[in-house]
C-alpha cells in the first residue's frame, strides 16, 4: 500500500496542518484526519504486527473494528496502549508508536514465529509446555516467555494523570448512531416533540454518509436540522452497553489533551424511555491466502478514506466482492484516478461502473508480496466451492467485501440472542419486549433510501421497511478453499486465528461455537469478533455439517468497544474512592495533636503523642492517665438511634437479649443483640429519657446495619408496634470522660447537674448544660473507671470538648485515642469488634447470663442448637505471658503443642501492654473456654511475627473484676 | 488416543495437524450407568475423573445441558489459593492446591497453573492482626504464607498506590507464593479428556429434566435424550442447584443464586506478576494478568438474587474505582469485556458437599465465589462421597444438615445473609 | 441498572436500595420452635423467574418495599410498601 493525499475534497481542513509522529518519525496531517488516514496519506504502510506470528499489518478498516492499525498513543504517563488508529482523531503533537514488535514494527524479530507457524496451531499450548518434572516449575519457565511474547501494547506504570467524571441524563429517546437511519430517527422523534439524545462514537457525525461521494453535504444539512430541533448531539460518545431498565452506559471523549484541570473522558449513565439503535453494519472479510497482508482493506473503508479524508489508500486497486456494495467503491476509485479491477464471486452483478474492469465468478486466492501487497492471485470459483489460480493481478490495494453484518451488540447485551437471517446472510437482533428499536443497516436494511425510511419509522415507533435481497443477491461466501498447499487464511487478524484453526478445533471436538471461540481465541481480541465472528461461525458450520443458524453465535458482552477503566471510575479515585467520615470533633482532634487512623470509613483519633512518642509510648501514657486522673476521648462514631413511641420498650425487649421494658426513666443499660441465627450481632447501651423515648447506641461498625435491621423488623415483621426510629449518629457528638477525676472534670464545667454518687449513680443519665450547650450525660464506663459519656449536638461539640479539656488539663488529664480505648477495654475484659466476629454466641463470650428467661428475643430460638452449645466451641478467656517480659500478639494461635499441624485450640483476639499489671495481656477464644483451661499453660503460636510464647489462660476480667472503681 | 507432549505437537506440526483425535468422544447415552453426574462443569467432570481414577468406577456419565465448562468454570477470574481460616476449609483448599500442582501432568493437559503468588493487601493495623492470624493458621496447617510489610510489598509490585493520596494506605500483605491462576477452560477440557480416556461418557447438549426415584432412592435421570438409569446420581450444578434439586423433591435449600461479575482488559505486555487481593473497608477487589495479557479482575456481587449472566453498571463502576484505587496506572487501560456468572451463595459462605434426604443422591453446591480453586479437591472428595456413600474426613463438615444443627462454617462471619459472603 | 418505582419517591436506580432477600419467608413468632426458625433463617426456594423480594430504600425514604422481580430477566413488576398500614393506605388512595 502506498497511500497519498488527494488534492481536493474530504472533510479535512487543509488550512489546519497538524504535526504528529509515528515511531519517532515526524509526519503532517490535517484537522479532521484520523491517525490512520494521516499515516496513510504519508504513505506509511506497516503500522502493526500480528499477535502470534508477528506478520506485518497495515490499516484494514476505517472504524472500531480495526484489526491491524492498533497503536500506542502518547508517551510516559500519558501512554495509552491499543488505540485503534482509524478512530483516533489527529491532534497537534500526537505521538504514536507501533506495538508488539522489537525493535520496531518495520523490522520485528518476532517474525521468526511466522516460520514456526506450522507448530503453533490452535490450542497447541494445552498440549505441551507443562514439562517433564512434576509440579508447575517447567510450565512457569515457559510461561515467562509466553507472557512476554503475548499481550499487545505496553501500559504505563505511572498513575494516569488525567481526570475523568461521571454524568447522568434522562431523555425520551436515545438514538445510537448518526448515519442516515440515526439522523432520520432523531429528526422524526424530535418532530414529534420528543426529548432526544443522539450519540455517535465517531469524532465526526454522519456515519455512512461520510463514506459516500456527496454524502458529507447531506450529513451536514441533516445535522443542522437536528440542532435546530433541539436534539442533544453527542459526538465521540460510545454507547458501550445497555443494562437493565434500558439504562445506557456511554463514554464521551471530552478532550485528547485536557490539561491540568480539564476532563479527558466522561461516563454517562443515561436513562432513556426508548432507544433506537442505528448502529450500522460492519463489512466482513473473506478468508483467502495471506489476506492479512498490508494493503488488504475493507472495501467500504476505501470509500471512507477517499471521500471523508481525501486519502487514496493505494495507486493500483483490485476489489474482491460478493455483493453490490463494492461497486460504488470502484466508482470512487475511478473518480480519484486510481485504476481498478473488480472481481465479483457471483456469476453476474450490477453494471460495471465506467472505467472499471469487472471479472465475474472470480475470487481472490492469495496475495503476493513478502512484506506489503504486490498483487493478488485470483481464479474462478468451482461448483464444489474450491478455487484455482488463473492469473495474478498486480495491485497495492486490495479492497475486500465479504458482505455486511449488522451491529446487534447492544440488543444482545439485554439478553436476546441474535437470529440468523438468510436474506441478508447475517445475524439480526433478537426480538425484545423492551422499548428498543433497530433500524437502518443495523436492521439489515442497506439501500440508502430504505435506511432513511427505516430510521424515520423507528423514530416514531412505526413499522418500517424490511430487509431485502435486491436484484443481485449477495453471495454467502466466507472461505476461499483451495487444493494443494495450505494457505494462511486469517479470520481474526488481531489474534492470528486462521480458517484451519477453526477446522482443527472442530476435529478435536470443540464444536460448540463457545468452545471454538475459547479454544482458538477467535473473537476475543480487541474488536470482540466484529470482523471474524461470522466467518468463524460459517467455517465451523461447514466443518461440522450444520447450518449457521444451528451453529449460532457467541454472546456479545459489553463494552461494545473497549473503554478506559479511568473513565468508568470517574471521580471515585484517590481520596474520593470512598467517603471519608469525620466526626464533629475531627478538626478539634487534629488541632490538639491527634494521629488519625481508619476505622471503616471513619477517621478516628488513634493516639495523641507528645513530642517524640511512639504509638506504644503514647497509648500507655494515655491509659495510665485514665486510670490515675481523667481522659477525654471522641466516641462520636458510635451509632446513635432514637427509639420512640408507646411500644419502644417492648420493641427493645424483642431486639436485645436482656430486658428493657422495665428500665427506669433516667437510667441506661448495656444490651446485646443477636442475629436471627443466634450469633451475637452488636452491643451498646440504651438510655431511657422518658416513658416513650430511648436512645440506643451501637458499635461504630454496625451503626448503619443495626438501623436498617430495626427498620426491617418494624416494617416487615412487627408492623403493629408503634415505634419511630431516627438515626442521630451524624447529628450528635459523643465524648467519653473517664477516670477517677472524671466527676471533678465534669463538675467544673456544669453547674446545673449534681454529679454525686447519690444523685447520679452508675448507669444514670442526666440532662445538663456545658459551655452553653444542652447535653445528655450518662454514667457509663467502658474502661472500668468511673466514667461518663457526654452527648451533644455536633455543632456545639468543639465548645463542649474544649471546656472539658480546659477542666481536665489542670487535673493532669489527657486526650486519648482508639488505641488506649481498646487497651482499657481489654484490661476490663469487655468484648469488642475482634470478639464480636459474627461467629461467637452469648455463651462463647461469657454473656449467657444476660439472656432473659422471661421473654423471647431475636435469636433466642436458635442460640441453643446442638452446635451452638458444643463444649468444643471457642470461648472467651484472658491470656498473659508466663514470662512477664514477653509481649503478646493478636492473631496468634493457641495450643498445648509447640508445633501445630492444624488450627489448634484457639487464638488471641486482642492484646495490650498493661501498665497496671506490668505485663502484656490479651483476650482469646479457646475451645472449652475457662472451664477447660483456666490457670493452664498454652503456647501462643505466631510464626507470622514472634514465634512461640508460653502463655497462661486466665479470667478475661484482668482489672478490678468486681467493678468497684466504676461504681464507687 | 493421542498423548500430548512436545513431540506430538512437533509431529503434528510437520504433518499439518491432521492426526489429532477428538479431545473427548461424543457418545450416545447408554440406558444405564453406575453413576450419573449432573453438570459438565469443572466440578462434575473432575468428579467423574476421580470416580474412574481413584475408585475404578468407569461406567459413569456426565450429563450437561449445554457445553462443557459453560457455567462458572468458564466465567471466573481463575484464582487458585488456600488461604482460608476456618477449620476444615483450610485443609480442603490446601488439598486442592496440592492437586492443582500436579494437575497438568495428571491429566496430560496443560491447565497452566501458574504459582505466581497471591498478595492479600491490608490497610489498617486491626486488619494486620487479622491477616497475621491467617498466616499463622496457614502455617499451622502446613501451608506457605508470609506476612509482608509495606516496603516488602512495594519491592514486589512497585506500581500500586503507595502515595499519600491513597484513600486507604497499603500497610502490608499476606503472601501465599504457591497461590496463582490457572486457565479456566483448560480445566474443564483437561478433566473431560482425561475422564473420557478412562471410559466416562460425556453427554453434552443433554438436559436433565427429572430425577427418578423409587421408595426414597434415586434410580436415574430423565433427560432431553431419554431416560438414563443410574445407581447413584451426583449433582454438581452450582448456580442452578435449586432448580435441579427441586426435581428430586428438595424444594428449599440454604442457597440463593447471585451473580458475580468478572472483567478483562485488552491484552497488555506484562504489567502485574502476582495476584492481588484488595480488602479495604467497604471494598472487595482482586486482579491478575492472564498469560494472554488481559488484566482479569472482579469485585463484589451485584447483591440481589439473579440467574441472569450479565451484570449492572453500579458494580462495573465500583470495580473500576477499586482498580484505580490500587493501580492508578490502569486509568488508560481499556476494559475489553465484562460478564457475570451465577453463584450458589450458601447461607454461611461455605460449600455443601453432602448426602441428601434422597438415598444415593448427592449434592455438591453452594460454592459461593470460591468454586474454581476448589475444582480438583471438589471432584476428589465428591467422588469419594459417591463411591463410599459416606463423607470422608475433609467432607463431613460440609454436610447439608450443618445449618439446622448449628455447625455453620462462616469464613467471613456475616451470618445467614448470602449476599454478604 | 434495575429501576424500582418506590411508592413514595418514584422511579429510582436500584443502587439507591439495599436488597433484603426473599419476601415470602414468614418469620415465626420469637418463641416459635427451632425447626420453624431454621426454615425461616436458612431455607430458600430461590426461584428462577418471578420472585417476591424485599428492597430497602436505604438512600431514599428508608421504606422497606416488596418488589416483584424476575430473577432471570430482572424485569420489575409490582412494588409495594412492606408495611401493611402504608400498603393499604396507598391502595385506598388509588
């Protein structure tokens, strides 16, 4: 192929010269060019290499079905592999390079594979490479080589610097495709008052108009009309998938060079009432010898290059066709002054265009030319379907039309299998009950006027024309068979799948079309079988003695055309990947020196280091202070739910294992709730503010889940209960004030609340005012110290916290974080997330006594099943090192053996260094629990970190087991 | 029958690939078999193979309504690992990995088990302890596992997001070096070919339409190609378990069918040499690169009961966000195809391999999203269950009655909510 | 995207909702037998086709809905409030 630019015509702007590079060489194109047309205009013939045999590849099409010109565009962080040159608009400074070749696509040493091709038949790798040694060692040596040889482009390893975003839209009608049918459909619908979006994947609107001589002017006029009618027109927008509810996923290429703040691509989620698919048809190749040679091209693409881009793909052309469409291509070539011979497989056809030599009953058999196209051997097609070479036609362009296949992918995404149609020798969309209509070439209607009529009808929902064979029906020819020496007849030029591969697969029993696809990899390349599928099916049908309809097609999957992962992610990247939840005290915590940690989606203060302190130093100091004076901790992330109404007490009674109906007003109670299956779900406190008002707190992790569960219970199981739920988790902040001086601290900031033991006993709740804000105070302890929790509306949290801190600091108080919070609860033997792991029961946690025998509650029926009371269940214990100087590790296994061969007797769930006890302690779950193990020695098994440590099993209540400090 | 080797590949290359036999026969169904396996996926075919190989039971038919491996065997993200934490599950999946290690040789078919190693990332100190427990458990059970810190992970895979911009920082990972990926289709084909060579009849395009019983005992299956009598019937049809078991009068099971999407990108030159699992809060994602070069990845279920083998946009977008969260270089890599498979989601997240209330009818189901890696062990132990009519040591725990008895095996601790497993 | 018409909020993407499982499961009384609870907690008919199921309008009005949906095609039929009081109120007002 030796392409060149025509002097006039085309939808290019000759006043807008653009410089670009391919493999380091600088070239010039024009505004309106695609990368493929610009390369062709510069006479570049070899632009890629095949996947397996590394044979040279040129431009083969003018659209997303491209199988040859697949390049890398951009460099460094901007490098995008596997770009199809025909759909990439040229821009100033575009940098492109060839792929899958070394040192370059022009001279690729991988070409050696072509010599080996007789050994590289379909599926050969399943039959060898696993080596002679047992195991996987040999295979993995081969795999390294195979992986390097496979793949296409090379992706950047640096983060994609560009931005993407997501947008949403609704409309009455979404029209996909801006060819004659799509434009007509949009016009008709807009005329009927419909709100229409028209999406076109190409960077220029017009579809097949652009390929036709004189079509550009018609397209421009039609598009002007649509603009005037208020149609939303979206070029460079690929409708990549249709999903449930006829929701369309689309990706809009916003800019090739968005700069620092612009958007590169935008994902659209469109919810149309109706959809019209005017997605056109794709021209099919023919399987003949060396049909992958640079210079072999779809016939229709030749017209596109001539008319749209004013580029001649060659100087001397042969057209091989099985149908009428290529005759117009011949006329276009003549107009451009290119000599052309047309060979038509059919015995007769339309009149020859002026200046075109037509040979009927003749087919291409093999191309000649060792590197690029030099000619084609042609010959007559015999009755038995075999052809013999009669002569060689010299040419540098071979335009091939093996018929057309409608683009029915989007309908297939919705489920309906494509249906074979014998009139057009192609698959049409299966019928659907959804409001999706197909028109134009996508519906097998190829004549221009019929396409327009079909589009109009689809736009308004009326019946349109049906597919017709016409006066010179297309010949269903797919494969040119020859006697004698085998020829490489490619059907999937990207994956280098040949006709013989399909026949081999059939002989080996891979007869199902899905097996054929998977065994030969036909149709699994980046065009998803847009050009190879039909031939592959036809050859399989022929080989297995079935019809194409019986053979069927594989399932088309989204996306229609490959779409970037960045666009799908939109803005949901980096810090926006998941919401960051901050408590009302977040900034206050930071200002006061907090180091934050992730707790689910929350940022919580982890510890408050003094200068030079490590996390361990800090949390030990914080713990000591809580035990000695007072500490303040932000506990706002706990779930907080108002449970209100005349039946609120009864409701809570059903939800928790222990009783709540009789909880006095002004008191709080610790509660545990189970799942339906009897496992522990969540724990927290419930405060009774009045007869009918309760505040429930939940763990941070289950805040949302508990709320949803309570709503479910009230709306689906117990609708007769009069209870109102309101989540106040985000509205209220919570501050734990813990330690012997907690009362003193609180007393300093509140004047209207008697905090004496008599007036405010353990588990009491009171209203008060701190720093001018109304607060609720509960005397609750998670640490085992005298402690309070102060709840206040989020907006006043800073002021209340500051007031408390001002009062605590003179008392040698501290701020403490989740590390100390967790350590204090371990000393106290309180269970938390690491023990409430969804696999533990009340009995396992030593909380069996909480279960009320007087009432039923969720999970009660299931909690005593055989397996739930098995003496071998893992149960809560305390653990301490035998040698007090050794540390413990959460996640260590426990057993009496020092060398485990199974899961052992249990594991440590949580650990802390205990300043009070002077050694590390931990909580653990062990088979048989305290009853079996108390006082006994076990081995903590931790090969992941510390190895073995001798430990002793103790009661989990290490600190003040009688609770005197908390109550007193 | 041709034996596959480098020599046979060379020989056939020289003689134009004309000497290859069918990979498996296409026989007419016999009127009676000792065992009929319903379901021609990896598990069913493996069961047939091990029935013949381990137990000498060769009068076996595998009955498949469509094409072999057309269900989840050919739809998954091909990860093989044995990093389970719950008792028996750990040992079961480790047995599977051991079978995988020699599977290509055993089957004389390259299933391309690539022990490239799997990294399970963690992102919080609490998660580190959880992963340490995983490592300890695996090591205790004789499985290779290492707890890596952030620097070690970065040295192995430098182009994950270690920047301060990451929403969840990578603190480290659990590495199982013997874990990896395999070529999913080849597993079905390899087992089919090997089973066929031992005399098993593989009946494709044969749909089971009824399960025949007499006096509480199974006697055969009614199929689209006629009645096939059988002394024993094993059902391995994950995704359609409820549908098939209902034919035996078992109308309700502790299983819901959910769909799980899978994704593949365009082929790229080697970009990722390991399998990566991502487990940040509220995110679930795994990615590896196929030998052909495609990035193969997946994430959460679509979260509603479904038998449709296609997914919806919210999870597509979510999975893309996860991909960008760990590998921000994937922004310009293009998604080639996405699809879905139907998972048997059990009520505790663990599979069911069990006798049933119908005598001599056995079920192999409830694999959730973990069935592919289990394929050889599933076949091995299900064959044992069928041959001996009693579960072996690695099967007993997976019984159907464990739910009512309160012996659930809840790997994730999510309780009886299938969508959460 | 499955589109669910919430009786309160109108037609919305399913991603606003949280799936709540089989709505035909009758949860027994809290003091019912373990056998009855076992049925409700663990056993599902899991139909391939029409399915009555719960969806919680989590990021909307928080109503629990009973949705008729085909598990093979995802086609949505009738959508009603799960709460019988709300359901009846809507029915009477229509």
